């Protein structure tokens, strides 16, 4: 951490530098990642105490901590300009004027064993004055740049001793010119009231417990005409106020939503009271990449790259077992073999959870990496069990199982009448290979296109190799061939290449829910490019029902007979689909396709989903991805389907069928809520 004198800090502020430092005496931290109209302070977050003062302090560490505001620095750390006190308020209280900033008694208790010397008092007052000189310098520059400044004065408070109502958020407005700033007051209270915390009621009130009578707002009001200070108290619901123990889940949720509230209020303020008339939430956040994000991202990528699910889940002896199965006329139970996992799962998980995710300042991005790490831990559990009896349990834990809605969607599609003409043109593997190479060149995609004898699906993308793999001995209709091109190249390869161009490699590893999202987008592209067929829809429906049969009977032979006899699939197709759902010991992933496209269709009704193509993303993370693109932390996607904004017209019957597919997880699009290679 850079250490600077007060004079050096003020000089850097005056010259408009971006920097982060600790003042030489360690009394406060300052971060200026970009100049925005908003400054955030946490003046009671500190717990430092001069060793010389400890000798004469009548209070022990826990007693001092009780009246301090721990973790308030975390609540504001995602904002671009933060000024955070590191000294305890028991040495000097920054929310009191100089004449009374050093306590003799506080909350009815004597603070010092004996009277402080003039020298000790002077040192504390000097640090108090230095803090406010730096704050003044910040506000001056912000007002000069934008015409007005917004200062969040963030505190926390103990509520167990409160006899009356104690709101989650209390805004003290006694010293605020309400006639002038009423719209901002109403806006921030409204945003705070919408915060949702686990197992806790939330409310926001004005002047209920605290009234905003502190020195910081008085100091700013006396010196600056166009600055608004919002003294904001947060109830200590995120910790045990008696012993200081943090409640991590509450803090994670609070930090994310508090950041959003600060940014949205800042944008509202900027649009109405500054020279920045066209301002959105992301403009109030920094465009500089936090080095901690890059550090965690690189370490995570080194650890987990190449961990492609299908590489370990696809059987390596399908041709031999297929011969045995058909030779026995369907009575033989295939004995599939799998690649050995060349990773020590215990060490892998240990290294995952040692990554310094807590060092990431932005709570939303920190939460994203936490989610990815949890997902990778679950993925390794899945891969460890490949070919073993416990694999099915891990698959259910990782992918879930078809819901009643999924099953109803599938049965509905199987009853649909024909709406398409026969497409008799036959496309072979060699011709499909040429077609993939042609379109990859036409779309400017630098990737490999190869054949493989080891695929369960007709084609798949290998993310790590940036390669499209095509099964041998294929015979497809022209529409089926085009559908594969738009599915594999148009989405899976597009997101692979976009992810490889990102500075953050987490988008190559994949966010939670990326399988559901990828497959949903890929099926959507088949539909919007005009290459969806009833045969394809029925095939996706049969995947759902095949998973259901696998879960119900756990017998490969039964699943095959069900598909061959009841649904009249060819022997080869019935065998392939049975392999898909039984590989590994029971692979439930295939039910996700229909649900995924229903979610994709729902998403594009009301929003631009283009940024989902930045890599292996998840529907639930679109708001955060949009924010990261706007902040230039993530590059906008170079490759995405041309039909996303200009879809081909389909038959009314097909449009009706697609509109009838209901999502079984509608909530996934409304909140922040897993697989490597992806097959069509």
C-alpha cells in the first residue's frame, strides 16, 4: 500500500490523479479509482489504537469494538472514491467537532484511567484535522468537476438496547435542506426499503433512531454550498453486536444490494444536480480493474482450465458396447468405461477454497467468483463418481431433474402435428465438415473443425481446444445440418471465442447455470435462424422423457426399449439417446435443453441478451454482466448470432409450439441466483 503525507495526498487530488494510499500515520485510507460526483466515508470503521493510549484506556478491546462500526468499510468498498478511518473513535471521534472529539466519558462510561496529556490530545486532534482537510480537498475537486457532490456518511448501530422501533436503515436528515434535496432523500429511502436479506425483515426510515446531528455533515454544510451529505445508519443485523462476530451470508447479500443502492442513488443525484445529465448506475462505479479480481481469476483459471465435463463423462468404448448390445438383441447391459480423472479431488477443492476471494472489493463480482468456486467443487464431485453408483446422486445435485412442467412440455411436443415438408437432401459427415469450415471462415472464427469416432452427439465444441468435433458416419437432412452449424458455431463456438478474448478467464470456465443458458441460447438460434424442425423439437422432448425413465428404472435396456418400442425411434437413435442419459451412471443434463430455450425466449421479450454471449454465462448473471461490460471490465461480445435481432420468419405452427414451452424455473431471470464441452 502506498504511504503518503497529507500534503502529497492533497496535491494528487488537486491534480486529478487516480491513486490509493494510506496516510503516513496510518489514521485513514483513501481510494480514488475514478472521479465521480460521489464520495463515500466510513469514519467509525477503524479499530486502531495507539499503544501509548492503551496503557491509560479504561476500556478493553471488546468494549471499544462494541461502539465502533466494524465492516462499514466493506459496505462502501466497491465505490470509486472512499475515505475510511482506521483509528478507533475512542481515540478521537471524527463525527464530533475538535473541541469534543476526544472523549472523557462515552455512553456513561469513563474512557481514561487518568487525564490525557496535552501532547496526546494534540496528536489525536491533528489527525482529526488532517482527515477533514483531505475530505475538503476531495469535495472541492468534485464540485469543480461536476458542480455538486454527494457524500455518503455510512455508520452502523447497536439495536439490542433500543426500546423503540429500530429500522434496518436510518437516514438522519435534521441538518439537510429538505426543500432542496427531498427527491434524493425519497429516492435513497425507497431503494433501501427494497433490500432483501436472508431471514430478516427490512425497512428504511427517516430520523427514527438517529437524526443526522453529527459533525461530518455540519462541517461540509458550513463549507460547501452544493454538496449533500447523507448520514446513513445501518442496523447491525449483519453481525452479533455483542461479540463482533460477522454473519457472512447476511453481509454478502447486504454488501451487494448496498452497493447497488449507492450507485443508483449517485446516478439519480448526478442526473438532477450535476453537469452529468446522462448518467446511469454503472457510470458511478469504477472502470479500473481491481487487481484482486485479476489475481483470483488467474489462479482459478490455472487450477480449473481443461476440466471439461464431457471429456470424462463420455464413454470411451461405445462402438464395442454397441456391437455387444445389438448382438444380444437388446438383452446385454452395456459396461461403459471412462477416462481416468487426472486430478486429486481433495487437493483441487482445497486449492479452490484457499483462493483469496474476500480480497475482491466489489461484492457482486466477489459473489460471482464464490458461486463459480462452489460450482467447480460440485463438478469435481460429479467427475470423481463417473461410472460409479453414486454418480446419479451427483448428477442430480449438479443439474437437477425434470420437473412436472418439463415433462408436460415434452409430452405436449410429442403430440404436435406435422408442419414441415420433408427434406430429402442427405448431408454426410464429410459434407458437414466442409460446411462448418465454410461458415467458420465466413464468420471470421478461428477454430478447428475435426471428426471424431468417440462422440455420443452428432457434434460438440471442445472449449479448451477451440474445436468443433463432428461424429463420423453421419447422414443428416440439409435442415439438420444447418441447425448444427447455428447451434455449435453460432453459439457454443461464438461464446468460446468471446470468452478467450476476455481479460477475465472465469467466462471460459463457465458461470453457474451456464449449461442451461448455453443450450437455451443454442436452441433459440436454431429457431431464430429458421432451422428448427418438429423432428428436432420431438428429439428434445424425448431427452426429457428418457431422463425420467432413467431416473425411474435405472436400466439401460428399459430406456432403450421405451424409446424404440413406444416412441418408434430407430435402433441406432434409441441406443444413442440411451447412452446420453445413462453415461457416467445416470446423466440428467439432457432435460435442460427445453427449459433453457423457454428461458431464452422469455428473456428476449423484454431485454437485450447480447451480453450473455461474452462467454459461458448464466441467465441469472445478466444484470451483473451488463454492468461489467458498461464499466469496461468485460469486452462486449464480438461473435453472436445475426438472427438475435433479426430472426427469420417461421411457420405460425412452429411459433405457437415454441411459445407454449413453459419455463420450469421462471425466477432464474429475476435474481443473481455448470459443464465444460457442450454437445448439441
